[in-house]
């Protein structure tokens, strides 16, 4: 639950291909450049144990995996990440930026697979000790565009990516419904924009909640080199 630690917990959520991984890393780079103690993490994975779980969950050969088993796998990875890295960093007063968290379980295993949402909330709370993000950024993108990005982006194509379009549509709808239910925590950002324009939108939100005053229009995108101060 927010407020039980000195740090700040930001999560990125969204359909596959929406740019969460890129944008979460760019935000960490930006905040680190401003002198903040900031850590990036991701799910499933982020720890040695979590990486082993990730390999099982994403293995294309595991098509017989049941939704309940899938949910518990993600929760195992998350519980390890929470105890090993996230809680200690927040207790220290740092900022944690996570690519996915509990809301992914609700979206994919709940809305997507149809598992009971109330039960999933209970087990998610158990796995994380009830820790709720201070801010959740939902990068929203159409299913078709998201899957096309995944196919052509050169990254990992995993078992969940290969689910049918209807499944991914339910996931996206679930995300939008959760954002509607908790407007104080969620901010929805249109992910159709370029990497740089999307990053500027993310920074506007984060600057607001952290009380930062830097003008995003005085920064410029340097491709793989990242973001440096500039004039346009």
C-alpha cells in the first residue's frame, strides 16, 4: 500500500507491443540523470529465480499450461522480486520503476483467461504484501498495432504473444476498465506516438507527481544514446 515506505513506486502497464519496456527504461535514465536513486525492474524476471520462472512461462512449447498454473508462476516471480529488490529499495527511499506488476495478472489471467478477479486480487496481495503502486502508467495501443510491433520488432515472441486476437482484446479492455475504476492511480497515455513523443508524455505525468520543474521541450532524443539536454 502506498505511503508505507519513503520511496516512490511507478509501474508501467499495457498490451504487448505498447512500448512499456522502452519507456520504463527511458524514465529511469531520465530520473537518474536528475540525481534520483532509481531502480528499473521487470516481470516476469528481475531476479535469478524469477528468470527461471520466466523461461517456463514464456516457453512456446508449454501450450498446455493451465491459466491457474500460469497465474501462480507470475506470482512466484513477483513475490521473489518484491522481497529481494522492490521493498528494500522503497524502504531505502528510492524510486522503483517496474515494467509490469499486479495489474498484469488481472489483465491477462483475469480479463484475458477469465479467472476470478476477486480471487486474483487476494493472491496478488499475498504475493506482494499488499503493496500498491503510487502511480501506474497505462500505455494504450490497439491490439492489431501492438501485435504487429511485436512481430516486426525483433524481440522475444513468447507463448502469450501467440494467443488469439480475441484474448488480447480482452486484455486491453481489462486494462482500460481498471484505469477507469482507479483514476487517482492510473494515467492512460496513447502509445501510438513515436518513442520520443511518448517519452515526453510520460515525463509530463511524472514531473507532475514528483514536483519536477524541467521543461520537456528543452530535451532532445539521441536515439540509442538516450536523452540529453537540448533546444528542441
